[in-house]
C-alpha cells in the first residue's frame, strides 16, 4: 500500500515546488489532473512529459496516473447520443492513455461526472451500452501502453450514471477487458447503503485504485469518517495499490491538507494493522 496525493490541490504552484513539497511530506506518488498541465493533454509535448516525469523522479516520486480526465474539456461525453461525440471521447481517452504512460503512470481514473451524466432522453441501458462502446474503443491503446482505466462510482449528487460499485462492475463487465478495473472512493462510497469496509471486501478482486477523502470533502481524517475500519479492510483484502488523497474543499490550504492527510492515514493504518 503506497500513499499518493492528487496535485490539483496545489493551485498556483509550479511543478517543481509541488514535487518537492509532496515528497517532503512523505508521499510516494503524485496523481495528475490533466487540466493543470494544459487545456488538452495533447497540448503537453513529448519533451515536456519527459521533463515532468524526470523532475518527479528526482524527488523520489512516481507519477502514478491521471484523473479528472474530461474536466474542462468541450465536445466530449461518455453517454452522448451523438456517435461523433462518443468517437471523439474514445480518441481522447486513448490520448490520455499515451500521456499517462509517457509520464510513467499506469492508471486512468474515470470520474468526470459532467461528461457522463444521462440526459432526459437517455435510459440507463442506453447509457451503459454507449459507455461500454467508448471504453471498448480505447482498449487496444490501454493494452499497448499497459495502462488500466479505473471506473469511479460517484454520488447521486454528482451524477445520475454509475453511482455504486455494482454499477461500475456491470459496466466493466460489459467491456470485457482486463484493462478496466473498479475505482473506489471513500466520499462516493459513503452514499451507498453497504458499509465501506464491506464494499472493500466484496470487490477486493476488482479494485485497481483507491481515493481517500472525508465526508466533508477534506482530506482523510479531517472530518467525521472513521478511517481505521477502512484501512483495516484494505489490509485484510491485501490491497497492493495506491491510496491517493483527493480533496474538494481547499479552504484550509494545500499544505495543511497534505500534512494532516498523511498523518491521519499513517495513524489509521498503524491502528488497523
């Protein structure tokens, strides 16, 4: 189990400063939101990707992958009725897979609620079929670059499509590729009827990535959520991957959030072991 943090938290910081601080706090990985690098990932040159990867490595960090994949894009959508939009979305996901691998990562987290929600004319079944089509189309590039796309359930407050781990697994199974895995996120799982430790145990063999955050949208342990049972379940399931901090309320400041999140995770893991 390795600790990482999503770097869009560090608004206004240059890459070197981000890497230096994140490493000093004790994180091993950095998870990148593409919009912090360029409007589109295709705007980040091969040379820049090489430089970003080297600078992270110089600080002992691995760029583990990308998330917020479609945020701040236009003309892209997972469940659109427009076949042209879906085709463009597949192509862009392939671009993201190439960028991820170039940066040294192997994980794409598909959340992007605004770019997946069903419109009034689209049924759940149609949404599932369209989403599976989009993901299926980028599997050859995922295979080529050895990148895994992790489907993230999100709360009904954020989207009306894929709200539970069961929904995500259904979609993954429709695609039928080992390059698609389940992503679990604490904030999102708080909206499910089943307790988080039970969800971790139930889907242990399907999970490819894990986000930690609290019910108040801050870092783990900065709100009401008890993380000891969560880490106990991760340990019991022998989860081998990244545990990555993703927050949505930046008001306490990025440095405090990063430090307290790390301290809280270490404490919870120690108490859980």
